[in-house]
C-alpha cells in the first residue's frame, strides 16, 4: 500500500510538491500546502500503525479464545473422553504422520514413484504447516513481546 501512495521515486509530499510549485503563486501558499500535505502523510502513517496494532490484538484475542475453549472442554465433566481429548488426538496423529512421511522420504526415496513422490511432498508440506500450528497452540507462539505479528 505504501508503494501505491508514495511511489518508488520518493514521498507523496515531494511528488505533489512539484505540481504545487506550478499552481501556487506565493511562498506562503506553498508553505501552507506543504504543511497540509505533511500532516496528511503523518496521519496516513499513524492510521496504518493503528491498523497494525488492532490486527495484532485481534490475532492474540483469537488465540486466547481458542485456548480458553480447549480448557473449558478439557475440564468439563459432561464431555466424554473422546470429546475432551479429540484435539490432542488429532495433534498427535498429525505430528506422527508428518514424521512418518519424513522418514519414508529420507530413508526409502527409491520406493516412491515419481508421481507419488510429488504428492507425498505436497502432503508433507501441508502437514508441516499444521504441525507448526499445533506446536504454537500447545506451547505458545514463538513471538517475543517485541516481535511483530505478520499481517495477512
């Protein structure tokens, strides 16, 4: 978005400033317009930062909500054993399947057909992403307090 507003050659203020030089007659008008443009640029940057903060807060709130739901399910006496442990079972199965596929690819690559190997590698990529999310859920995010959450 910044490149769209500010372009590759410089800031929005510099680009518009060249146009304003041709349109304004007095030095006071030029200074006033430059001041207004600077204010608009700073407001845009401030709004973008605020949006990033809100996005990060929403992501953290979503993670906290998921953990609270898992805790409520785990501690509920009305749920059966399967209901209380389904997320843990799925996490274990996904992690185990990922390691099994890694094992097959590393130690038995000749036994895979060319087409089958590509599919297994694709599935392994998906499972690896899921395992990353499982570890993030159970052991916390890998972000330190100063790190920025990637925007989508």
